[in-house]
């Protein structure tokens, strides 16, 4: 990523880590955008079988424009892909949309629909737990207390599993 799409790394005031990224996605007309962080790549890339980094950068940018959490959005759309593949939902439920893993144009469209709460995006905006519950398959939602699971290994935290089970918000980085 650093060679092709990264403009610079930056840090918050007095932070020694410097996890901020300014990237670009020329194919989408973006010269300077924030991210993506590792969790964004996980949720908008790996979970949806997308290996096009520019497309993931753009998906993260869309989430930022609409004020959507990239982890929740990516995990919810991935759940919709899984439900579609298993014929739990179909075009009748999605407003005629064919939701498949790896279809980055559809993923971008679903992010926009979620941000605007239009059509099937209105259901996605409620999150993975609600989507799975609505269609009678709550066991498919990878959530803790109705929040999307994150990609970090909790074994790095001595009390990680306990933290997730009692936290109001499971993601340690969330404010």
C-alpha cells in the first residue's frame, strides 16, 4: 500500500503511534483521503472477498462521507452477502439487487444506500444483528451485544474476552 496508494502517515497530537494514513485512489478520482486502517481493510475487503485496495479505500471514503462505522457497515454487508448466497434473502427482499461477495460496485452502492437509508440500505442501517433476526437467522450475525465483532485478537489483552462480554461497545478503539 505504501508504494502505490499512501501519501503520508500522521499522528494525533502527542501520539507516538502515528496510525493515521492519508491515501489516494486515482481510479475513483481521490487524491487525498483518510485511511484505510487495518479494521477497514478487514471489514470492507477481506470479509467481502475484495482484493482491490483502491476499491477498499473508496469504500472507506464512502463510509466516512455518510458517517458510517466501517467495521459495522462491512460486517453487515458481508452478512447480507452470506444470507443471499444461502437463499435466506433474495432479490424480492433486496429490491431486485443481486448481492454477491466480491462485487465491489454493489458494495459501494449498498454503502450509499445504507447512508441514505434507501431501499434495502434501510435494513442494513439497522446492523447485522437486526438483519439476521429479521430473517430468522440470528446465529449468522457475528456480534457481541448486537455490535459487529472486530478483527483484533483479544488474546493480546489479558481481560479481552471479559471486556467484550461486559462492554457497552466492544471495539476497544471506539470512543
